């Protein structure tokens, strides 16, 4: 295979591969942001702050990971996303996020509420990084 054919072959991606490249980047950046801020919280606020921040961020990031997998399976199976699939996925994500946050608040003792809220906000805002990382130059 010559270079031109190899480049043309690697540039042709299936819609599912393009979808997963964007969604996978968003999820990876979200987890990276949560883990980075957890390390910073550990340095500043100790184990309690780090655990609280990670708990809040992980609740959001895990729910978004489940949503991404749900939508990816729908795209792979059907080829397109219907409004019903999107709405169902969002409802699943919101319910899972709420349940995980309640679980973290109930099980994590002692809990630093400010660190938990920072983790939630950081995980939510980290999705915006995907726009920057996946844009075409």
C-alpha cells in the first residue's frame, strides 16, 4: 500500500468512529479534569477534600460515561439518534447523577461540601474542553 492510499484509508472514518472520537474525547477530558483537581485538592485540603471533590466529580462523570455508552450503542444499532433516545439517555443521566450524589453525601464522612460542589461544577464544565480539543484546525 502506498502512502497516498494509506492516508486516504486512515482519513475515512465511519460515522460511529467519528462519533466515538468526539464523545470519547469529552468523557476522557471530564475524567482527566476530575482527577487533576482531586490531586490539587489533596495537596490543599488533604484526604477529606480530595475524596469529596472526587465524589462530586465522579458522580457527574460516571453518569455522563453511562450516557455516552447508551448513545453510542444506539448509534451502532440504529445508525441515528432519535429524540426519544436522547431524552431517555438524558433522563437516565440525571437520575443516575442525583442518585450518585446522594450516595456520596450519605457514605462519605467527613464530607467537605465546598469540595464536592467544586467537583460537580468542574466535571460539568470540563465538557466544554471537548469543543476546543475536537475542533478542526
